[in-house]
C-alpha cells in the first residue's frame, strides 16, 4: 500500500482516469485539481474552476475521457479535454438545492445526480440541441439523496438517502437506449419505476454499492451497520451491526467480499455468503510507526517549539489515515476482482491499498 499527501485540506471526493496515471480530487472547496503521477510524486497539471460552491461529487468516464462534477451551487458540468484544456459544459439538472453526488452509468451515455431537492436527476446528451438534459426521479424520496450506484445493466440505479431508506429505481431512457430485459430485481422498468424500497435502514444511508453481478446491493448506515439485500434470495436483507464508528463508503471487491471505511480511519473487510451469513473478516490497515520513535531529541524539541508548546502531542493515530475516510474507489482490476483500491480522507491524504482474499473469508 502507498500513502500520498495532497496538503492539509480535507479531500471530499476523487476519481481516476482510465489507466490510473491521473487523479481528480477536490480539496473541500469549489475547485477540482487534476494530478499526474511522475515517478513517486503527484504533480498538479490542471485546475477546474467553473463551480461557485463546494464540490460534492466527481466521476471520470474511462472510455470517453469525460469528467462530470457537481457542487453545492446546484450545478453540474461535463468536462471534455480539448487542445490540452478541460472545457466545461453546463448540465440542465433543474434542482433548487445543493447537488450531493454524481456517477456515470456503465456505458457512459448518461449519469445520475443526487441532491437535497429530494430527487435524482438522470442526465443524458441530446444531439439535436447539443446540450445535456435531465429527467427527474421523485417517487417516495422524502429527504436528501446522499449516494448513488449503477447496476451493471446500465438501467437500474440504487440510491441511499437521509430519510433512512435505500431504494432501487429504473433509469431507462427510451430516447438513447434499447428496452432492457428482465432482471432479478424486476421485469417492468419504465423510467422512475421503484423496484426496491428498504425502510428503517438505521440512520442516514451513507453509501450503496451493487455487486459485480448486480444481484446484490450493499449499503452502510449511520448506526454503524452494513446491510446486503439479495435479489436471488427473495430480496431478503441481512444486516450486520458493528461495534465500530459509522462507515461512510462501501465497495464490492468481488462477488462475496465487501470493503467499508469511514470514521474509524481505516478500511474493514466483510464477507457475504448468503442470507444471515454476513460477517466481519478483518481490519485492513497496517499500524503506522509512531513518529516519536523515528526522530532525534533535537528534532523532537524543534517540533514542540514550532507548536509553541512543551507538551507531548498524543493525538497522533497509529493508522495511515489520520482522519475519517470519505470515499473508496477501484484502482486496479474490475469489480469482479479488485486488486487495488484507493481511499481519500479528511486528513488530505490518499492511500492505495492492495487487496487479497484472506483464508478467513474463503473458508
């Protein structure tokens, strides 16, 4: 695993390009910084500065090489690289509250945007008028949409929200795609159709994630629980209440293994083998060596002098991240077999983690 620091500002979200040589991050403000890997260092090569509010979501479409961003200014932009510069195109999302999250569909012909307006904007490009339009999904949503994830079929869309609900909708747009076939979640899929609604998820649903097959959906809630609903098992929900602080991000790394991370500053691995068989596997973080043991007495006193204190600083955590992890992303491999994933946190750091299935989860 590798630890990189991008400054002191919190990193609220990040996204990778196709070959993972560039990363787009937001340092908790209205700008997006794009860094390129040069040797062991990350060098800033672009700044995207169109938004007037804090960036809340970034997603990078690997095949079309387009970036979509959203922010608290209630706007979304699709960025295209032309002549070495990223050019923004405003999207007509039609929301009256802050945008909270955004994600490209698997085929990259549309994207979904969540917001505080109690709706989901599904956005697509209309060639006739040369602009990005949106259609709204409003059914039963009673509060802010906090996160989204696409089913592999490019049609179904999972959403977690602040009304303690987890839902799956159809985001089928007949103007740009063929009629979808039946899935384990349902057969009739007109736009906006709700195929699943799970209530009382134990608090705000901080993140959702489909399994590689799309037959399972995992989510994490503010009551420190992780849940999996299995469409192949009659949409039965299995919930595991943990003793840890709430998880903020969840990621499938293969069909049975799930990684979650949040306020505890390190990732956890979970395994799902069927109904009532969701279990904690292990903590993935390797304890960080204390900086006190690696500095000389002179360096130690200089450090205290800089802080204008004579007291020892006992606030250092023995973890790679020094504050809450806000988001997880795949770095190497596909969802069916992830070899590496990344995390960003409120400490301004990004960590690339190696993942290997342990014997505990396979036995």
